[in-house]
C-alpha cells in the first residue's frame, strides 16, 4: 500500500497567528470537536489568554474540571514536588500517596472504599463492572441478565458501553453493535423508576443534575424518592457526580441537597484541578468487595503523581470553601441572569455555579451567542443547541461575575 504524500514542513511557532494554529490542528487532527476559534496559551485563576495576547474570562472551566481555577499554585507545587520524587509505579507495587488519597475521598464522600482510574468514562465503566458483579455474586441475579436503569438525556462518556445507554442519536450512529443491559426512563420521574424495576434490576445510575443534557435540574425530592425506591427493591443507587461533584453545585456533591446516601459515586474532572486525568469510583464495602485481584485495573490509575495532585486538589476545595462560595455566588448570578430583559431567553436554571441559559429556538441557536461573548472577552459554550452553559471556576469573585453579567446582557440584548 503506497504511503500518502505528506509535506513535512516545520512551522515557525514564533511567527504563527491564530489562523495558522487552527489550520495546523485541522490538518493533523481528527474532526471530532467543534471548538470556538480561540487559541489559548496561558491561564491563571479565572482568566485565560490567547496567542494574540487577548484576555478572556473562562466561563466553561473545561466542563467543570477547573473548579479550583487555572494553574492553582498549591496544586502546581504538589505536582512539581511529587514529579521530582516518583511519578508511576503501576499497581504492581504500593506507593506512599495512594492511601492518603483514598482516605480523603472517603472522608468527603461518606463511602469507605475507592477504586482510582484516569478519565471520567473509566470511572463509570468501573461502576458498571462493579454493579454487574454485585448483581450476580451478591444479589443473585441470573448470569448475564442484570439490568441497569438510566435516564433519558444522560451523558456519562464516550466508550461503547456508555454511548449504548445514551438517548442522543449521534452518539450511537455508526458505532454498533452496542452493549445491552440498560433500561431508560424519563429523568426526574420517580414513578417511572418504580415501574421499570424488575427482579433483574441491579442499579439506578443517574446524574443528580444533567450537565451535557442542558443543565437539567430534577424536581426537588426526586433523588430522595429514588433512594427509597432502590432500598425497597435491593437496587443499588449510583450517582454520576463527575461534572456536578466537588463543589460545583454549591455542595461537595449535588446529591447532598436531598440528604441522600448512595451506594456509589463516580468522580473525576475537578479531582485534579485540571492538572492531570484522575477519576475514581467510590462505593460501599459490599459493592467494592466483589473485586478480586485481576478483576479490574489500570496502569496509570492510582499512580503516585495522580494521588498527590488529587490530595492537593481536594485540600484546595476544602480550605478555600469552594462549595460554600459556589452556593452564594451561584444564587446571586442566577438571580441577575433572570433579570436580563431579552426576548431570546426562555429559562435560566441550575445550582451553584452550574448554570444553563436556555434560549428559544427562534433565537437561532446558542452557538452564535457564544461566539459573540468570545468577542466580548468571555468564553462560554453551547450545549444541546439552545443552551448556553455558564460554569466559571469556583474561585471567581462577585466583581468578576458582575463584569461577566455586563457582557452577557449586552450580547443577549443587542445580537440580531
């Protein structure tokens, strides 16, 4: 097979402009994202700079991975210190950081056992494996018959198994055959959950607030009802808190708004403060007890560099009281957004600093408003076509929120 004719030019990065970087990325990269054409080169706190030197307020936080802000100095120092000692041992050996990391995650979650991974999708895949093995070894469901109930409009990641229970047609198109064993119910419908349960139901896997789905907040009481239903039927309740957890919604975890004690939680994103891919499945003794040596693992999961960064990232969330800050500033921000007099705005919703502004379809889609906001120096991103997501780092100040509000109001009231 003849090799493709590729011109191997070496660009002069000192003279490249924004368009040069965009073209370089498009030439060599897969076309699986649709980013705004801003080329970021530096970040500090809530601010980022592009290669032209323009400054922007980051209102996406890398999809809530940057709750602690860009390049937080305490996490940076922890990373440098550990990188100078040892970065990777694999789980073939123990390291001196992992137990401390486990302990801190257990303390903030109220669950006793932790299984570390890397990406959020890996954490959810780990949860699914644990759920299924628990179903067969503990609950006694016949082999290969376990079912997991999920909600429509969900998003847990991009692996084959995770897209298999998505209700977004594009996420499945061309990727079959898909993984079976999932049952979908409407989000926020406790009666539908009760009705969907059978003797083969192993778990209910749900986001407390749907992030990628458009910042959808369920009716208050739904999570508590779900807990009660699961307890009655010996069904595990597992929350996907990868985007909603670690302070984002005004609590350490979003399910804490209803004083629910789940059987498992998946965490990721802000678990590293943006420095490194770190995720985990946290669960009970009974659920995690189904794993035996060799059942599951990851070369990089639980490595000493990740653990040291994770400890520092959690310390920052706790010491700087970021959940409490998100609660206070989120309430203020939502109230102010709701006062914007724009015929484009259908609804503003959310908890803490995870906020969605849904626009009427007649507005022509959220992306054009995100482009306009970028010109004003504010970076936000559309989700599900008609929703603008506002999710700044939790270290933001009220003055910075006020600065953003001026830009948002201008764009929503003047963009034709």
